C-alpha cells in the first residue's frame, strides 16, 4: 500500500524533472536565437501554433542535423537522443498563458533601414514595371525579382524565415510587403532594390492586406488574437485591434483582405462566427460598433471602425467576388455559403463537400453567366458554380486534391495543381468554356508542381516546382509548350504587379 501511495508522487516528480531539464536545455542551446520565452528572435518562434507544418519526427532531425541554408546548426554532437527528444516535446507544449504582444513590444521590434522619402524615385534597372514578378523561394528564404518580359532575374534578396500568405504589392508597384509566419512585416523598395523597414506585428501571423490607397497595412494574427494596422510608409503601428467577438470570445483571425469599393478591410474570425468590415476611410463611420480605446495620448479617434456581420458558421477560408459585393466562405467542420456584404446576411448555400480552397478560387465569364471555380484540399475535383444561381454546374475530376487554381482574362484556360498525394507532379489545364481538362502537364516528374501565375498580357504561364532543386517553368499559355526553365530553391508563390494591382479575375487578391 505504501508503494501504491508513493508511486504517483514519484511519477509526477519524474515528469516535472524531465520538463525542468528540457527547459534548462532550451535556455542553454536555443534561447539565444529563438527567445528565452520561445516567442522567437533571430530564429522563429518555437510554439505548437508556429510548428504545425513541421512534424515531430522532422523536428528531431532539424535539432540533430540542423537546417540547410539557415543559421540553424545541428546539435547531434552536443546532445544525446533523449535530450533532443525532450527538447522536441518541450517546444510542442503550449505556453501556460497567452503571451503578451502589446504596443510596447511591437514598437521595440521596429527597424527603419531608410527613412520615408530618402531614396531616389527612379528605378535602378530597366524593365516594364507592370510586368515584374516577386517569386518567393522557401528553400533558403529568399525572393527573386523577375523580369516578366525576358524572364531574367533582376535580383535575389534574403527574406525573414517562412514568408507566408503571399507578398502584397502597393498601389503603383514600387513597394511590396512581405509577412513571415512569425509576424515579421517587411517593406521592400523595388525601385532601389532594398528593404525599407520591418516590424514584428505578432507571434503567429496569418496574412496581410494593403489598402487600395497604399496607406495602411493590416496584419491578421493567430497569436495573439489581434489585427494590427500599420502605417504603410514606415510600418509604424497605427492601432492594435483585439479580435474579440460580440459575445466576448477571443479569436484567431482566419484572414484579412482589402475591399476596394468600400475602402475597408474584410476579416473573418476563426473561433467565432463573425465577419468584420474594418473601414480605413476618413472620417470614421459614426454608426460603427467600434468603441474608443484609451491610449497614453488620450482616446483613440475611432480610426478603423468595425462593422460586425454575424454568420451561421465559422469561416476558415473565404473568397471575395470580383465586384467585392459578396463573400464565399467555408468551414473545416463542413459547409460553404455566400454572404452579401450590403445586405449583411447569407444569400445562398453551396453544395461543396470536402474543403474547397476558396482563397485560391477564380472566376470567369462563361456564356451569359459568370462562374466560380475552386480546387478542393480534401477531394480530387475542381468544382464550377454558376454565380447567378449559386448551383454547381460541373464537378471536374482531377488526379488528386488541389491547392491552387489560376487563369487570366486573356487566356482560354484555367490551370490547377494536384498538390496532395502521389500525383503531386501533375498540372491540369482546363478549357474555361467546355469545362474539360484539355491537357495534363508533368513539368518535373516526382516533384510537386504548384501555383501558376501569368504575365500581365496572359501570354505565358509560370509554374513552380516546389523542391530544393526546383525551378520556375515558363509555358506558352496558348500552345502549352515549355519556353524556359529558371532554377530556384523551392519556389512557391509568384506575384505579378499588373495582375495583382489590376485585380485580374484569374488570380487571388
């Protein structure tokens, strides 16, 4: 009986000792780069929310052997397997409390490399500025600025670790804004080929949006539960908006996008059924539900007022129609619906089982109607919906679930990848009128093909080969023949100035 009594105490003591040892190991070997509280520093934050794409087995290898093309060294010669396992278990353990990432913390991270207005207003290179591409290379955390006329790199530049959510061009195309998963926002001056400013707006960030007037950058965070508005000139904070639903629920933010006609940002909460319309117009809307917030300099003047649109479900992913009148949103728990931003209510339910990847959906004119087409993360199909009736008119079978879909208003074809499964090296090309697959390409056998972007005129389609020994493969968008192959380190997204700022119907915004 004495043994039975003392055994639980010994077991708890052993667990506590193991946790203490792991914490000590972390402080000795990891804290100098990743922060003493695991919130990140020179290296990324080591929290479950930030590591969800890295499996524990992979983490064991990273700690033991290091990570190529980064400053992460291997510790296999310093730590034994049990110690490395203890570190992995430790960094995948949630923090006991929500970390604080307040205005003072954000301000302390602010870096200005060049003051606003201090750099020349003429480009250092000759190119069609409307046909430039930013190509994110995840393999070694760089981006390439690519000339879309001759497909020659203009320059290659280091980025923060794990750029995510797609860089965003600002009006005019001189500046482009990057976001890392760790919440670092970085502003790049394309004319002068240099970084202008950086700031860390969160710990785990989802994406960012830039206002149509180019004055405000809005960052959506998973951790902490906030949206952060930044001055686009130097990234100084304008306002921290707690992501708290009307019923008091604190929430992550699913995503934020720009709604040009309303001069607003549209954001969805990930832990509460609400859609937010956040105005960046001046003066503020007197009917807003936003409340004045107290600050050191007095009461905030109601900038960025919020209009809440109650929903019947949580939106994990959503799409703004080409006219910005409606939101098409889906939930991981099931169900997809259409919400009207003027009526502020649901107007249709869509028959889209699985998990449609709506942030990669596109639209085009087909006959007398406009259609929406979306890939599906869980099902091997592209679904085409009539946007008048909101009825499915075609389910196009694919060779596996897809992630990205792209087209161009000057192209007769829509391209979609097979991102998941054994056929991830395939790329389907779909005729936009017949809704049939006319060709299936295999740009690099055995390597993932993903994310198509077109040149400004739609004549060429660029495909990413997501591999350390990867490439951008350029195709003639009419003949579907390969034109050029540009070696790169695991290139992911490509973002064309004209298509993004011109709100092309064939690309995400």
